[in-house]
């Protein structure tokens, strides 16, 4: 029993369970073949119904649920939302299997929007149960296991379909079994005692250390915040001091103080939402006061919007180019290859020695242009292999650039602020995606066919390429000018940074 208790107290226990959850919840063998399944004899839906009436619901649902789920995730301390995500994922898979009407499939897309909005709980949970020194390893494990799950699911689906080992319905039953395993793993996760915003654990020793860091000006880089702003921890310290003064003599001893601190922490978690929102707003304003961070975030939002639209509707394009009835489709293999190559390019970027603060914006523009060219080829060359190749290139380029953007944005931010910027950028991407979906895709708007849709997506990335290429050229010109005026600042990366005041 002692060995079991030690194992449960170790950081590997929650990390292992979270990785199990991440793996089994992302193994979806039917996902690369969802369009052939919905438009085939099993569901008998038309491509227009799937494209213009069913798929747009996911975008609207995701946008509506993102902010409430983000706040509830932190307030409920992650685990309940992780379990809820798996339950809604199970409901989504069951509806795909047992329902057929357009209305039912629209409801299924709504639940899937809730699933994707709840991903913030998966990516945030680990930071509340492991020490700061374990963040890098835990993050690497939890993110890589998701990629492994997607890849295994794509390969498995391709094998099952190509060799006719299972029907589409049986594959969905198999997916429900995998989701049930993920649900069991999520229920076994230990409940965190703290969260990033609403339930931040604070001890007397940490308070004194924080004060010493503020006096000496040598705080941990991961807790880098503005010295002129009052943090939630500072306000909490003041309230604890006030409580101690009014109840002087009633609370004595280290154990009693700890008990009182925990009681007060629970009070903060349930009664200070306005303070948390105010602090989030202040952090939001300070984060985006940096012009460099603002430009990278704008690209993040715009490119993620275009990528999501492309990934959501690319199967419709493949079906249009080569109907599955006359062709042995390789959608699963293509998804697996694109995932692996995307991971390889993202991993390889960590070994490049490039001053991204100077050359990054030009890279964003140039590689976005290559992505636009790949989309144009997919759209106008009526060959399935060109479509497959173009999609792999496009996805690899996006994974490469989003990795650079994440690194550049996270370099000078604390974990709390990175979560805030991550959420804000994704919300911006969803807002743009909702506009494009409602105007271009939805049957209530233009309701365009798949070829005009991808023509717009390719043109959209062309605009991104032009804007950021021009901005990148201006950044390089300005940096070279500063080097001529101030030769001693040649290697100072801060010369390329601007701030909005």
C-alpha cells in the first residue's frame, strides 16, 4: 500500500493517466472517412447537406462555448471539464452511429463543438498537478501522445477500410469502446487543489519568497509580471493579513494558519470572479501592448482560421475530385503522413539558429504564400494525388509556422499569461472562421460549392502572405538601419521589438 501511495503522489501518476486519456480519445479511425460515411448508403446524406448545413454548426458551437468553458475550466479545477469533454465525445460518436437526419447531425456537430472547446482543460490540467520543473516533460508527453493517437487512428482506419476488415458502422462501435476507455482514465485523474486563476495555492513561505524577489528584482522567468500591477496573490496576501489582525489571538500555530489559508482560498475561488476578470483584462492589455506579440498573434488568428476551414472541408474536396465509389481512397494514410511530417517539421525548428524576431515576419509571409500555392493546386488540378500532396505540404507549413509563433509569443510570458494569449488568439481565429462560414459556406449565406470555397481559402492565404511579407521586409530594413546607426546593438534582439503605449 505504501508503494501505491508513493506512486499516486508522484508526478508520473497524473501524467500517465492524462496521456492515456489523450491517446484513447484521439484514436478515431473513421474521422478520415467521415464524408464517405455520411454521404454513403449508411446515412444517405448529400454532399451539399454535409457541407452547407451540418459542418457550419461546429464553428458556431465552438465560438459560443469557448469563453464559458475557458472560465469554467479554471473555476472547476480542470478534472470535471476533462470528464465532461469525454462524455460529450461519447455522445458525439453515438449520434454519428445511431442517427441519420440532418437535424440530428447538426446536434452532433454542436456537441463536437463543446468537445473542442473543452480541450483547454486537457492542456491546462497538467500544470496544476506537477511541479514547475516538470512542466516541459509533462507538456511534451501530453502533446505528443495526442499526435500519436491521431496518427494511429488514421493508420488504423486506412487499414480497416482498404482491406475491408470492418464496415463503417463497426468502426464507429470500435471508436465508442476506445472512448469508454478514455472516460475511465479521466475519472481516475486526481482532483487538482489549485488552478491558474481562481484557486491559486499560496503559502507563507511562497509569500516571503515572492516579496524578496520583488525587492531584489530577480524573480523566476516563468513568473515574469509587471511590477507596477497588483496581482491576485498580492490582494490575497493583504486580505489574509487583515483577517489575521481582526482575529488576533484566535488563530495561533502553523497548522491553524494553514487551515485558515485553505478556507480563505476556497472563498476566493467562489466569490472573486470580478477580481479575476479584472486581472485578466489588465494582463490582456499589457500582453498585447507589444507590437511584435500583436503581429504574431494576428498571424496566428488569421492562419488558424484558414487552416481550420481547410481541414474541415478538405474531405469534401477529395470526394469532389475522386468519388469514393470509383476509387480506393487513402484519406487515412494522408492524414497519418501529414501528422508525422508536421511533427517532424515542428520538432526540427527547435534546432534552427534564426533570429525570428527579425526574420520571423518574412518567414510568415513567404511560407504562407507557399501554402496558398498548395491550396490553388488542390483546387484547380483535378487529380487526387495532387490534392493529397498539396494538403500534406499545406499542413506541414502551418505546423512549422504555428510552432514558431507559439515559441515567439511564449518566450516572455508567464504560464498564466500564455494561457490567456493562447485563448484570445484562438477566439480571434474562431470569430474570423464564423464570419467566413456564415458568409461563404452556410446555406443561409452564399452556400458556395467546394471549388469556390477553396478558391477563397487560397486567396485568403495569399492576402496573408502579401501583408506579412511586406511587414517582414520593413522589419528587416529597419533592423539594418538601426545596426548602421548603432553598430554596438547588432546582436541585441530587443532592437526589433516595439511597444504600444
